[in-house]
C-alpha cells in the first residue's frame, strides 16, 4: 500500500506541467513549438535560457517536494524510506511524462530525475551535474548528457545500494534496483527519437541553429 500511495503522491506532483503553464503565461503553446515537448529543453530552444532555467527548476522542484513529502510520511520506516522515495520520484516522472489532461503527452522526465538526484544523494547529484555539463559543453547534445546521467544514476544505485548506503534491509534491494531501472528505462524510452538521431548524426545541438 505504501508503494501505491507514494506513486500516487508523485504522480499528482508531476502533473504540474511547468513548461506548459509558463509558456501559456507568455502566450506560447509549447506543445505546438519546436519538438512539441513540454520539457525544459524544448522551452530553452523556443523561449530562451531564462525560460528554460525556470522550467527546469520548476520540474526538478516538484520532484524534490514529492520526495520530501514521502520522507515525511514514512520517516519512521528507516529501513525502506529510500525505496519509497524512489517510488515517489517514479510517480512524479510518470505524471510529468504522461499527464492525463494533456493526452498523456508531457516531457521526458530528465529535470524530474535531477530532482530525484538532489533528494536521494548529493554526491550523485554533483557527479551527474559535472558529467552532464562536460558532455553538453563538448558535444552540444543535451540528450546524450541526459542519457549518460540516468545510466550513472542506475549504476550508482546498484553499487552504493550493495554497500548499504541507503539503509535498506537486504530483501528490499532487488526492488530498489528494479525501481531505479524503471526510472532509467523511462528516460531511454522518451528519448527514442533522440537516440535514433544521435546514431545517424542528425541530433539537434543546443545553441546551434539548423541550417
């Protein structure tokens, strides 16, 4: 039951579509511009750096709030609270990616995943931030940086989970890894088109206008 509650809590937070709401406030329907995605990268491309940063922080923030609420609700279950935090974050990503009131067409969940990194382990957040910035600075591919980050996230959860870093009893570790894998898999699924373009050398580069 705790898992269902955490998923539901996260999904409700994820439904706050920062990109869509911000763009509408500025008389733009982000779903009809650029890639048609309501996430921060498309907002960045269409509306500029300030807009992209605001949307990113809003989407990361809603996941942080969802994770904080889960921690508050289940603070006495120390041996499984980090697992429940992952469920809360998964719910937020699902709500962000598949909002029912937008025909289940939202963002790609990377900003939400960044919120999870901040909520689960500051060391992981720092490593992923450095790697992301380096990859984007060198290649100009936001999608590549995003997918490398979620891969690091999954590997980190497994390695440090095995080391007992997250206080989970042993019987919960396979489930913990499974939820982390679902979060990473969602990112790859939402980036299918980007992966195809990366493989064919046609992916859009941030800060580079199409010819």
